[in-house]
């Protein structure tokens, strides 16, 4: 039996290279596992959006920290709002929803 991995599975593998997906691939054999060009395109699009975000921030002044940029890119890719006490940093990112649950509204 052969297996085609979807984007969320490949993303999990990237985040957890020694996790459950890696174990399953080892069990079935790497030759039995592939992905589609559509998944590759989705992953490249996500990487491109991260690159665009960084470029936009650099044009507007000093970029935010690398980890915060990754968090913002992840939230934007999912259409989520970032909940943070670091509103100043994240509010520099256009089209990113930001909330602070530590401060009264």
C-alpha cells in the first residue's frame, strides 16, 4: 500500500521530525510515502507568505523578532488572532488580529 501525505501531515512532520508521522513513515517504508504537487504548492505558498511578511516589516523599519515573526506568519496562515502581551510588536503587522487577554478591554 502507498500513502500520499496531505499538507497538515507534512507540516506536522516538519514541526516534529521525530514524532508520530516520522515513526509511521519508518514503519511503512519511505518508498511507500509521497506527496502531491498540490501539497508542495501549498507549503511553498506558506513559506512565501512568511518571506513576504519579513520583507514588508523590514521596509517599514526594524523587523520584529524572528520567533514573533514566525508566530505571526503561522497565525496569519491559519486566519487566527494572536493573543499576546506584546501588542506593540505584533500590531506592526498589517492584517494580523492581535488581542491582549492580560489587559482589560
